[in-house]
């Protein structure tokens, strides 16, 4: 929201508020008032809402921090003064403003109606558990990939003859008839090719699959285990997905009930409409007054209105849609959309949602935001000028803010024992090839284990590395090796493959960001000055005391 943004932009410092019990505020219609601006009231609820938004916008700020709450209140007063001035200028009557607010009001009315329908819906916990278990399910698999089907059939025959899978796998791998590993690994469904995932889902632990054709060849696998590793975050995500589906189904059911209650479609006419025919032609259909759908107590939907709605949705125009034969295919769906909007609005008005304080406040806030934006654009922005020399001067004075951080690409060997790590470190510093050592040295930890810090082959900013790792690699150069002990008591030999030093961002790259910053500051200052002038001739009362 633009109005809320103004408070964020021109507010200086951290604010916090503790309203003492001894401080009395005037009450109007049951609401405490902290200020009035030309008789427009600012309630304590509105003030606290702005304060809450401010804390959310500024990470790290604590509620009740140091500062004067009157600073924020003054910004709220200035915002209202500017919006009042914009209304005196007649900006709220501009066609583009009215259209934007009207669209927002219609969408919000529909959203509020939907919210009423779904607010009490809860996810089915049994379904959540089923979907969750399926999402975390992991299969422990040994597999081999054959390029030639004849080799796959040969292995399949040996296994069916009763030979041990592991022994047959070892032999076929040794003879280089297929590619794979003798080590099994746990894989999720998303990690498997669709044909493999389908086959595995039907297997029991300990069984061997038939030959599975895939694009790159033929697979035979053995399912050794199934596990369900606990993942609370994944479970909450599943719960949310199940809830959304249930809510969506409820809205669809509600939509159908409203159409059954209010709508009567002329099915014969709808079926006969040909939007792609040369006769009578699309332009004539736009003027067609025949009724394609009646809505109880409302104006009916004519063929012309229906055709116009279809036209508005065509990004590439009517002629292109006719050429590609897309219009007639879409007419049922488009009519459903038109009816959906009409019946939802009708039901929302019947329930009086448009008269609720919540709805009115949302529309009022949006209207104020749009008016405020129009005021900035028309009354403030035209006088704001930027000079190239001031942008360049800001860049020179704040070069640290526009500097690329140091980055490193690191590889690592991981050991259970310090002495093994130290031996590897010595060998590497004496010239032993890293890849050879990685493939042959003993005592290494499986990098799939829990508590492992994954650094390999990633270009990372040094400041984003764990604090202990930052200390270990401090001052390192490309090609250096460092030793690091993690909190999990693993010993890492860090191979610093590449170091990209910190460097200033070139001025042409930083220019746009700096220009936007300076421009925003000038807009803020101009608004404050404008508000001060209006305030000098306005009736402003502040009831909140410091």
C-alpha cells in the first residue's frame, strides 16, 4: 500500500509505545482517538496497526524500542493532509482513479465472500498423514543401467534362475556390461524417472524388478528398504496443500450452488453460437441482444456482452483467435467465468458484505493509496530533478555500499579423526593430487551423513559461510588448503579452489539503484515540505502525549 509505504519511507528512527494508564484519550463511537486532521480522526487502533507494520518492515526492530511514538503519528498526520489536499484538487474524480478503485472494490467484495465460505474449513488430518507419508517416502535401491537390451535380458534370466542379485550385479559391473553401483542409496520419488518410480511403487522390500525400459536404456533394480524420515516442515507444507485443496473444492461447490440458485442458461443458444464463422461475424455478435443467460433479479447476459468479454481476454486479438480455432473451444469456460463474477457479487451484496466496516476500510485504504500515488505523480514528481554529478558523488561517498563481497569456491575432504585429516592435509600441501587422494584415502565420512556442512563446488560469499568456516579460510588464496573442525566433531580438509576478491561494483551497474535511492529521498523531502505548508493552515489536534 502506498499510504503505508509513506509512513515507512519518511519515518525516521525506531519507535515504540507504552501508553500509560494515566494518559486519557478522547473516545468517539467507542474508539480512542490519538489525533484529528481537519476533523478526520486517527484512532489508536489505526496508530497501532501502522506501528505493527513498521516493525514488520524493518527487520530486527523490537516492539517497544527507543524513540518517540509522536514521530510516527506526525507522519500519519502528514499522510492524511496530503490525501485531503489531493481530494481538494479533484484527483479522486479522475477516471483512471475511479476505475482502479472500482476494480479493487469488486475483487475485494468477492474475496471477502469467499473468505466467509472457507474460514472454518480445516484439513482432514487422516489425508494429511497419508499424503505426508507418501511425500517423505524413500526407497533404498541398488540398480544397474544397460545400454543394450540383450545384456539386461541376460541378467534378468540369471536372477530368475535363482542367482543372488548382488553377485550378479557385481559380475555385470565388473564386465562393464552395465553402469551402476554395488552400494544402495535412498531416493525419493521425485529423484526417480517416472517409469522407475512406477515400478518401485509396486514392489515389496527384497524383490527385484523386471526390466524397466527408459530413454537411455534398460534398468534392473532391487528394493532393499523403505523408510519415512521425519520432516516437520514438509508435514506443515502438506497440511497447507490439503487445506487449500479442500478450500478450493468448497468454493467450486459454492459457485455451483449459486448458479443453480440464480442462473438459467439458454443452452440451445449457447450451443448454436459460432464465434469463428464469417456469418454473421464476430463484430455483429458484439451487438447481439439475445439473452444467453438469465440471472434472477439482475440484468441478463446478452450474446453481445458475452462476446465482448471474450474479446477482452484475447491478447493477440480476435482475428488470430479465429485463425487458430480457439474461440468456440473457450466459450463454455468464458461463460462460467462471467457467471461466476456476477453471482458472487450478487450473493455478497445480498449478505451485506459491502456494508461491513472491514470491507469499507479496505476500499477506503486502497482509494487513499491510489490518490496519494496520483498526487505524487502530478504535484511532486514533475519538480524532482536528478543531476548526473550528484549520482556520481553519492557513489563515490558510499562506495562500500556498492561493493561485491569476497567469494570462494571450496571443496572438502571429511574425516572422523583429526590425525587422518592432518595426514591428508600434509599430503596435499606436498603436492598429492586432490582427486586421487579423495578417491583413495581411508577414514573419510560419508557426506550424506547428518550434520555435514555442504560446501563442495559452490561459489559462496565468504560472509555467508558458517562463522567457524570463515575463521578457517580467512586470508586464504586460490589453491590453499585449510583444516577445520566442525561443531559435530568432524574434521574437514578445505581445498580453496578459487577466491574472487571483494571489488567495487562499476558505476554504470550501480547507477540505477543509486538514482532510485536519491529520487526517493527527494520525493520524501518534498512531501514533508508540502505537508508542513498544508499543516500550517489546517486544524490539527494531537491527543497522544509523549
